[in-house]
C-alpha cells in the first residue's frame, strides 16, 4: 500500500482558498472557514479532526464508504455535519468535499464567479 500525502488543516485552508467568498475565522475557539458567515468547516480541538458541514444523507454515504475517515459523535448526531479524520481522509477527495459544501452555502454570484474561473 502506498503512503498517501498527509492532510492537515493547512491543506484544507489552501483548498478552500480556491473557492470564492471563503473567509477564515474561528468557531468554538478553533480555526474555521466560513461562507457568508456560515460555517463551512472547522478544526476540532484535537487538531486532527475536521468538522465539515454536510446534509445527513451525504454524511451517511460518506460514513458507509470510508468509516475510518468519516464518522460522528453523539454531539453531532442531529447536526448537519460529519467529522473527518485528517490522518485517514484521501487527499484527492478533499477538494471535492469542500466544494460540494461550499456550493450549498455560496451565493448565486459566487457560484457564477467560480463557474467562470473554470471555463
């Protein structure tokens, strides 16, 4: 099995920087990324787990596809979020995960701006 590239919060932040309107801030005293004031993702207090906003159906799919990387605790059971173990998530999967969540939070203008960048 090949060694995969390490994923850190800096990786997450750099990937999210490619999406219009993503702002850095804090949430519960930890580094966070927001879009239009709404949480996109944040680093948990342990420094190695990412909280990513996502709907409950998508969360279930992620947890079934890669239960070692995607999970929840009782605290998040009723919240639209999934926990991601940064040590176990695929580096290739991260940009798509962030973009999908970003699309649910972005304005029409931001979506159009992003689409224009990829033409």
